[in-house]
């Protein structure tokens, strides 16, 4: 089969699709991974052929903020949602569809697999009458979230521009590859699957080849501290690192968009600071001489949340924006972690929460292991890829 896999050019959106794309490629299918120009080279390191589609996401955010007279990321969550809704519901779909429609018309793939945050790819598939399956990057959207309620109007307007109007409640795909285990889903979010076949798929974390050398880790149990690449805040990292100082652990910090020098005055013996780390490899114990982390302190991004779930690692979540608050709530509801929000993110509260999560007999550690067993029970990318002919096309109703 000829298959186009499409995702926005952001690690959190694109990386979760790489395992299935590789499995399909390894099974002999003609697979192309279309993603943003700023992420294309990174995805190409997986061995799957790539193509650039759409503009850089950060560029769209900058334009949307400038249009509102903003010079930096707004701290007001309502304003930030308005910006994000326009970016993901209109600006990016318009850009991606504009690039993909000519490509799909020329190459006529048998199937498009579109990341749910990249609806422009799904609209492009519909415009040229190619079957489309959606692929999640995390939990199903909550029907109550402001973005879930605002997005359809933006997307409908783009669909009209493309000549593929969407009826209310109309899905852009006939099936949904769901990488989130049921324990982390909101039951009411099943409404998102209306008209689609749900295809469970094990979340398998992926990172590009990333050099990593142990420089300051001493061999004690260690904690991974990260706020991802989109919502990094130096003050939050500083607070968390200060809170971890009094515990008998080493700490590996992945700063992402934060300059490492901003943490210099709160570092201590046993702290290693890197801009980026091979997170997927570290979680699965794939780095020689480095055991998996005993705890992950993070922002609640979907990729990190699901990666920790699969690794059976307790989580201390410090959500900063977007879907991170919903992810953090889901992990705590499942009993596999603790969340600290707003004024509760203080060094003392980080110390107390981390100490409890590091305890061998803590209930969160048992819940994390149970969550890992649930993830392991989901079909692997190779198993799902082996049955692609069965789910690639809409099923015809029985006569």
C-alpha cells in the first residue's frame, strides 16, 4: 500500500506517529511521513521517507499573537486558548491542506493517516477522496474543553474554503487509532469517536538519535525533570530543582526552550543539565549504564505522560498550559501520580510530593505499575501494521 502519514511539525504531535509509520515501512509498505519543515529532518532520522507540509507551528503562533498586539506568550489562559484555537483550527489546517492537496492528487496514496492535531491533512484527504484514519497523540479531547467547543467553527470555515464542507458532528476520518490506555481517558470523550471505528494502539515513545553521556549522575536513584519544548518556564524548573535538592537522588534536567544558565545557581552535586535528552530511550532503560528514572517531574505533555505510563514510572505533574491540566488530572485520578498547580508549585511542596512518590511502598508506584501493564496489553505498532488492510478503508454496511 501507498500510505501518507501526516503530523504537525512539533515533537509532541509528530513523535507519537513514528512507531506505527516505521512498522508500516518495515512491513514493506510505501510510507511517506509529511510534517512541518522544522521537524522533517528529525523525523527522517527514523528511516521513514519524509516530506515537508505546512508552516512551522511556532511561526503561526507568533503571527497570531502579533495580530492581537502581543509580544510574548500570554499568561491569561483564555487569551492563550483563543490564539491556540486559531492556530490549530484555521492557520495550520489551511497551510497543511494547501501543501498536501496537490501532492495527494499527484501521488494518489491508498491511505492517509492524519494526526488528530493536524486536521488539514484529513481535509486534504477528503478533498481528493482518499480514505483517512486519525491517529491520536494523547487522550481523546474533552468535550467540555473550550478548545473542543471552539475548534469546529474554525475548521468548518477552512473546509468551506477547500470545497469540502463539514456537517455538524461530521468526522474527518473513518477510524481512530487511539494510543491512550482506557484508565487515562475521560469516559464522556467517547463522543469524539462518533461515526469512527476505534483502533487501540500501544503508545511507544520515540526520540531521534540523541547523544547522551553521563557527566554528573552519581549512580543513585535519579529523577528526570522536564517541562517539554513548548511551555518551558525557568522559574518553574528552578523551583522544582530546589525542591529536589534535599532528597537522596540525582536529577537529570532537560531544559528544552529554557537556557541552561538560568538554573546554574540552584544546581547541586548529582545534577546534570541538558537542553535535550533521549527521553524515550531513558524511560525504557535503553541507555547503557543508566537505569530508568525512579520518578519523572514534568509538565503533563501527552508524550511524556504516556511514556511514563508505559514505563511504570510515578509522575509528579506541574501542568503549564494546553491539554497538560487534563493529562495531570487523569494521572492523579488513576492514582499513578500527584499534581501541583499554580501557587502550590513551591519548593517545599515539590520536596514533599517527590519524597512520597519515591517511597517503595507508595500507592502511586503500585498504580504506575498497573498502568504499565495496561499499556503493555494494547496491540503493538507491528501488530496494528500487520492488519492495515483491514482498517485502512471504510467498512461497507452489510446488505
